[in-house]
């Protein structure tokens, strides 16, 4: 199924709810005239990496790239995936982190070269060793053709506002590449999130994102490095949902050196967000506190919410359909979120 067929299919799929919605059909048709649909939140694994860490690669895992991934992308209406790997180097010593990192980043680059432009990649970085992370980012971008780097919301017990990371942020600015920020669980929080409800994922990840935002803003990283392009998973987690409290915190009480602008100003125009927020209202709010120029599609493939939910009480949209069907947006807004913003960040000639 090619992309045009998908968009025709999407119109059909949405038809279950919206067959008489001429406006949706028009939006689908208009969006299909624009550039590629780019998914910024796509997980993968490189065969052999697990073995380097004493484990076994699960070759039947959907994180292994092959024909099944391409079929899934076609079904979801995704033209290009931005491949990243959740921080898996942070627990390694420096020698291991260098070896595994190189193998993994070469593996991502190989995939990007082998599938006719369907994938671009981000370098995995061992940020616990900032000098090594700098080297990995430089090699990834300059030698392997990767488009940026990916990091976690914290590095062991160290937050992202820590000055030890300043040289890394300086290199990111110099290379002018985006950094993908994906949640990693905060170890001390873990006992509170056990039990029913998958709270580690549903709450822990979003708290981790909020803390990372808070540290980057309040420790002065965003002021010190004004040209960073940080793209965040899960719609940025909890902080964009409750940004005014950070403004009123320092606006009403002494709170240490304050950032140059209101925290909500950074949330509006200094971060990028994936669209993984699930409902029209959540997307509307994310747009209200940022803008359509700051949002990219994130499917979180292959995790369960990539696909329409089984629970009949929930809206049955794929991530692309969610953007196509969201009310109150112009064709230009949709095109930007479907791929224009990502293409600009990744410097893709499309
Ligand atoms: Zn993810």
C-alpha cells in the first residue's frame, strides 16, 4: 500500500465515524498533496547488541527492522520513521559504552541506507560520559549520516541541567542537529509505581519528562544554549499540561536564579513535542501551549498505542488519523505536524 492509497484508506477507516464528514475528506486529500509523513517516535533494536551485553537478541521482536516494519508503516500511513533506541548505554562502563555505541549506531546507519529512504536515524549517546557522547554524536552525524542524537530524561541519578553536560549541549548547537528526549524511569520513583495500571509508563514516564523540562529551563540550559532543538516524547509529558504552575512558582515566591523568560515561554517555542497525547482535547491543549509548528507525529511503534485501542469506549484513531481528524486546524497546520516540522528539523530534502 503506498501513501496515497493509505490516505484514501484513512478516509475509509475514518468513515466508520465520519463518513459524512466532507470536511475530513477534504483535509485528507489536501494533506496527501504535501511531503512525506514522518514519525519521530519509532523504536528499533540492532541484532547483536543484546549479545554484546550478555543477552540474546529476540529476532521475532517488532523492534527488529524488516519487511513487517515496512508493512506496519504503510498501514499507519507513515512514509519515514526516525529510528532511535532508548538509552541502553547508560549502565555500561566507558569501554563497553564506546564499543556497543559504535556497533549500534553503525547498525542504525545501515538500516537507513538499506530501505530506500524509509528510515532516518538518531545516534545513541552514552551521556554518562559527556566527552564520549560528544564523539558519538559527531561520528554519527558526520561519518554515519545520522540526523541527530537521542538521550534519556536523566542519566543515572544526574539531571539534565547539570553543568557536566554543558559541553555536550554546546556540541549539539554547533552541529545544529535535533536531540530526541525519551523518558527513562527515575529509580527512586519506581516503588511508587508498582502494581496495577502500568503506572510506570502512564505516570512515571510523564513525571520524568516534566522533571527534565524543569531542570533544562530552571537550571539555565535553555538560556545558555538558545539554539537547541529538543524534540520530546509523549507530548512532553506532564509539564505542558500544567505549565502555568511553573510560571506562578517563581512569580510568587523566591526560587533562586530565574530563567530569562517565563517557563511557559520556553514550553511554547523552545521545545518540540510528539503528538502522542491520544485525544482531540489533549492535542488542542498541546497546540494552545505551544503551536502547530512545534509538533511532530510520534507513534511510539511498536508499543500498543501505535494502533487503535481495543477498548470500544476509546476513539479508534491511528496517530496520523488523529491529526487528520482533529478539529479546527488548517491544511498547513496538518501538513506541518504530519511531516513538515520534522523534515525541517532533520534537514531532509523532501
Ligand atoms: Zn517510546
